């Protein structure tokens, strides 16, 4: 989660994604969502406790490492992606604690300009210079749209790392518009903006997510250590949906033809509102 570079022109792809503004930031590459319960309420509770507790921790190596032990003792260590490290130093940042951020970062008031990230799992250098696949795999327009439509850090971090999902959605919109997509044209109309938000929010509240899914957390690195199972269309009496790629990325499961129809109608309805 590099948070030193704040200018778009200093990052790969020209759009800065990690710390966007007071409310919008991401901690996905630090394993933020790789927790037993990835609901907003549970993650918020976890981050609030850590931030409160860490504010009284002395800034020396032993105390900081003891804090890690304390976090790991009190929080469930079962994870949807066991080989994807979860950083115990993710907390809340900003004057109002309104976004997710690194408790070891030198810009955190209590750290008084000292960079303690060398004590994290990945080490200080990786934290400073790492950029996730989204930086390289998503168009600048798509990145801008996601940044502009995000309401809070929780949803933003979940969706910004979903490159296949986002590319599929924006390609479909562009195809239906029959002209190149621009953030301005899409978001200047309030109705459109709301529809884009709802469309991206399907990532969080998708009603057809397969029952065995561990929730909205995803593994977005390119090493294919974990992959999403293909959709089984048997019970829906279809061979494949026209939205197969999108439904696949939403980890769908359909128990009947009606379920699949309802899912396609839901997506159709939202895309139609986006392209008015
Ligand atoms: S997952 Fe990507 S956007 Fe999010 S903090 Fe990491 S590098 Fe930044």
C-alpha cells in the first residue's frame, strides 16, 4: 500500500489508486479482506480496536512486535486464502479515521515521521514500491470511474482489485453506448452515477453468490494460487449466460432457470440505466 506517491503521474498507469482522499483508500494488497468475517461491520470493529490500541504502543521494535502478537492472539486466524498474508498493522488513518491505512507509516502523527514499515511482513521497501495488478490491467478511464463513484474505503478496496469484473462491465457499457467511454460523460448525470454505483456494488451484495463462497474477499494476484470455480449451469437449463464472464467474477451459483433469469435482468436493468 504505497502512500508516499500522491501524484497520478508518479504511478504506473497514471492514476493513483491507493490513498485517494480523506475517505477513499485501499488496503487489499495488505490482506485487509482476507479475514474470517469480511463484512464491513466486522472489519471496522477490527480496525478500530487496532488503531485505538496502537495509539498507546511505544514506538520501539519490541513493543511494535508485541502488538502484532496481541492482534494475532485476539483475532481469528482462519482465512479464505491461507497463503495470502494479512498485515496486523492495517488500521484507520486520517484526522477522522475515515479511511484504511498503515499504522506503521511515517505520516501517522504518533510515528513522528519515522517509517516503521520495515517491521511488517513484506518489509518497508515492498510497502513503498508495490503496485497491484490493477495499476497495469485497468484503463485510466475505468480507474477514474471507480475512484469517482466510490462511497467509502470498504467498497472501494473490494472493487478496485476486481480487474476482470471491471473490464467486463465497462466493455459492456462501452459496447452499448457505441462510443468511447469517458468518466465525465458517464458521471455528469446523477442517474447514471447512481446506476454505476449500484452496478459496482453488486460485488458486495450479489444475491447469487455461491453458498460455499467465503464472501466478497478476492485473490487478485497473477500467480493463480487461488481461482474461482466455473459456473455450473446444469440446474438453470442453459448452457451459458450472455453475462458469463461477469457472473463468473461475481462467483455466481444458480439453482434454477428463474434464478439465472433474475440475475441477467438485474444486470440488464442497471446497465440500461447507465446508458440512458
Ligand atoms: S491493492 Fe492496489 S490499490 Fe489497493 S493498496 Fe494495494 S497497491 Fe494500492
